[in-house]
């Protein structure tokens, strides 16, 4: 399995950005997907996850209402639409493919419930 994240960049606070993660190697629609991020000097943290066809979504409190996770199974791609970006959103963003399914946030926030990871894409938000 390969996950290729893209779409990062340098934006100003209040701007929007959409990240993409293209997957290959196994039937994409069968697997739940997540986004994590890691800011400099900090541990990687959960951002959002999407289960099933997209009917079930989960978000960290810090991004809820601003970020939207979605998927296009025909394109084997998961997206993270990020609106109203803040300085504290600056991080490397990683997409990941879950190894199972539990339909509860406590499952998707745990890194060890994902068995494949993308290489990360840098998002920098400036004032």
C-alpha cells in the first residue's frame, strides 16, 4: 500500500487549503482513513477520520467546524478541506489507512490503529 499526500503550502491565517491523499495497493473503499499532524517539537496528533463511505466522520476539538474530511472512492483519494486556518494549524500533515473499524472516535485517534502512512505534507500558516 502506498499513500501519497499533497496539497500543503504556505498560507495566511484565515485562508483555506485542501489536502489530498491518493492511495494504491488495496481496495481503497474497504478501509477507513485518517489525518494526523505533527507540529515542530510536538507529538503527532489526530486531526480527522472517516469511516465507511463517509457517513461517519470524527474530528479533534481543535479543528471541528473548520476542517472537513471526505473521500472519493472512484479516485482512491481522501481529502482534508481546511478552512479558517490558524497559526496553530502549522504542521506536517499525514494521511493514514486504518487497519480495522470500530465506529467510535476513541479508535480512530490512536496511531497504532493505522497500518499505512503517507509521507506527510507541510502546512504553514502565517499571520
